């Protein structure tokens, strides 16, 4: 069953700086943000994952483009940052109840990503942030996104790197209650905000095979110091380890794929 909600623009809380803020952050989210900003000051060539994708969107997507947020959840930083360049932004999610705080879209539709309710060649850009790790059938989803993209349209996504050492450790624990308690304690995410994961599209080699119908604009790992930076000493150790063991310490995969 599909349902659609129409949204009117609302005022937003905006905190300007490197990585603008469009919502109220809890103290643990605030800690993560400050370590990202600190790392940026020391590493100007680096960009946080969503900040990087936002800049690429501004560079690669034309004014008045039509955008789909695939797995929209409660918001999308790229859309917030580039809203003036977007003519229409529609989001889809498997549950409307998971989108209650989303005010950046013109429309939200409840539907599966495996069966998008749009004609072929509809969108200039499809965005998907922190969604691929939840896909049971990523090939079907990537093919469906390919169908609704216009020729030459872009798929831009961010997803966890399955080889990141914290994910490897969590897979060994194999107890959802313990994992939920850890996530809540260290990152301020409640169990109701944590969704089932499958990690079937979360290695670079796997994504290259799954995206065979796309041209690879960019597909790479990206570092984020904030997951393990709980104080200054651990922050320094985190930064050092990133230089020595990038595959294990780079937590994100960034993807930019173009429809052939």
C-alpha cells in the first residue's frame, strides 16, 4: 500500500559552520560534529562524507533538477544544502512513520525501493544516504533506481564500509540488545532508530559488480574520525590509525554513479 504526504516549507534551525546543522543535536552527536570540524581544520583536503556529496551535487547537478531521496528517513543534508537548486524533491521510504521529522522534501511516498512508483527516466539525481546497508536485494534496488533516472542522471550515495573495524567487532558480538545499548551509550541513537542491516552492498568490489549498468564517476572509501573520538588522546590515535590501516579505519563508502 502506498501513501503520499505533501509538505509545506517550514522554518529550520540552522547553525552555520563547517557542516551546517538543520536539527537539534544531542550531546553525543554534538561531540561527533566537533571532532569532524577539528579534523577538517587540520586536513583541509578532506571533507566529511555528506559535505563532500553536497559539494559534488552543486558541481554536477543543474539548476531546477528533479531529485529522488531513496530511503529518505528524517532528512537529507544534501537537499538542505542545495534546496535552491532543486525544482522538486520527492522522498520514498518503506515506512511513513520513520519520516516524521523530514521537512526538506516536497512530497513523501511510502513504498519499497524495489518497486518505485515513477515512470522511466524521471529524475536528474537520486540520493541515498545510509540506506544500502539495509537492502536485502541491492541489485534489484540499483536496477530500479537506474530505471527512474534520466539518461546521464546521477546516483549519489553514502553507506558504511563493511570492512570498518567497528562493524567487524559488532558482527562478533551477535546480540542486538548489546549492540543497541552500545549505540545508545556512545552515539545517542535509540533502538527505534536502528534498523536491520544486511551489508550486501558495502564493499567496493561488490558495489562495482552491482553497478554494472552505471558509469563509475567515483567510488571510494572515506574517513570519519568521529566514531571513535571520545577524547583528545583517542582522537589522535584514530587519526594515526587512519594513515596506517585505511581499509579498516575508513568507515564510509562514497558513491557517484552515472546512468549510461
